C-alpha cells in the first residue's frame, strides 16, 4: 500500500500543482487581460496537467516513440529546446528581479512615473500602485521632483499625466514638484519626452523609473537606447493574481524588443 501511495504521488502532486498554475493563468481572463504571458502559461500548465493526469498513457506513447531513431531524435530535440527555454527564463528572471530592486541611494534623482490606463480621468488600479510607490518616496525626500508621463488613449477621457498629477496632489504632493509629460503613447516615448522636460526644467538627470517590478528591466534597456545610461528603480506592487501573467510576458517582450527595437 505504501509503495502504491508513493507511485500515485508521483502523478497526483505534479498534476495538482500544474492545475493550480493553470487556474492562475486563467484568472486574468476574467479581467479581460489576454496576452502572450497567460496564453503561454495556460498552454504549458494545461499540457503538464494532462501529462500527469494521463501519466501511464503518456509514458507509453513516449516509450513507443523512442523506439525509432527519428522518434528518439524528435524527443531529444524537444527536451533540449525545453531545457534551453527554462535556462533562458530563469536567467532573464534573475535580471528582472535585480532590476526591480535597484532603488536610488539618495535624493539626487528625478522620478519618472510611467503611465498606465486612466479610467474616466482617474488612474487605474495598476497606475495607482505606481503613484503610491512614487508618493512614498516623495514624502520621504522633500527635494525630489517627479515627472508623470502618459498621453491620452483612444478610450481615455483625459491624459494619463493629468490623472496622475491630480492623484498625487490629492495625496499631498505639492503641485510645483510635479511635471507633466502628456504626449507619449509607449515606454520609449515616456522616457524620451520626460527627459526633454527634465533637461528644460534643469532637474536632476539621475533618473529613477517608477513602474511595476516586472517591467523595470525592459524600461532600463529602453532608457539606455535613448541615451540614459544609468537608472534606478522604484517598483510598484502588482496584483498577485496578475503578476505571473505579466512576468511571463516579459520573457517574450524582452527578446522582441531586442530584435525589433519596439517597446
């Protein structure tokens, strides 16, 4: 009986873990969030769930496939690609995590809050998290100025920058400390246009990017592309149920940016 339980655990435990992961990647669909992150996550978690639920059949078909030279080669190639992707994902994740915690060590900096959707002139939940993170640092460092960056989307009543400024003022940040960049439509423009404002206003050119932690590495790469060689980071909280989807999305967004040069 003990041996039987051990054998069943080999299948049941991974199957349950895979199914839980599947639910985690499905959850963003209820918020109408669909991207390569949750699509890839659902595909992998769903496949692994089926593999472990039907472990006996899967093992049998795999064994039969390996009986031919071509089949064995196919299996080896698939395993090699999977292993390479795991190594890549882990490596990128280390750099993402490192970039997310590179906070400024003094007040000689200017914050640049990257925009996100504003609903009816009010920051979305994700954008509020970014603004709250910026507000905490601004409260602790009275001399620091902030650029709120974001234009007006087709489905937005106001510019993101305007909504962001109103939110910070309501939180007690003096209006004269806030500079608005309200023309940008992507991260590269966020940083480029904000830098123009920073130079024109004579603000500190030591830039601290305020965005979600998963986004900090790509934001840093984009900053370097436009000539901002060194940046710090203040990372906002991300909804725990959405974090896996957005984190996995970055695994694909980063190489896409490196190849295509598009944010």
